[in-house]
C-alpha cells in the first residue's frame, strides 16, 4: 500500500518510540471519531514529508 494516508500513519507510528506511547492518532482520525475519546491528549504538530500543512497528533491514554 502506498499513498498519503499510509505515509502519515507510518510517520505517526514512528513517533511512538520518542513519545513513550503505545497509540497515537492524527487530529483527522480524532475528528472522524467525533472527538469522542475523553483521554486524548494533544501533542505537538509534526511536519510530514510531502505535506504542506503540519499534522496535529494526539496521544491516547
């Protein structure tokens, strides 16, 4: 599989190593879920290669 979604997911997955987390999601995924995750904590935004706008990341507890 290739494409924008796969690229963003791979970049977010790599962040688990440096953010001491097991599950990170993008704000786009959080929005699609209706922002219904009460323990989602906003982290920094990341610049994903190939994208013009940064991606906001959330850590799920």
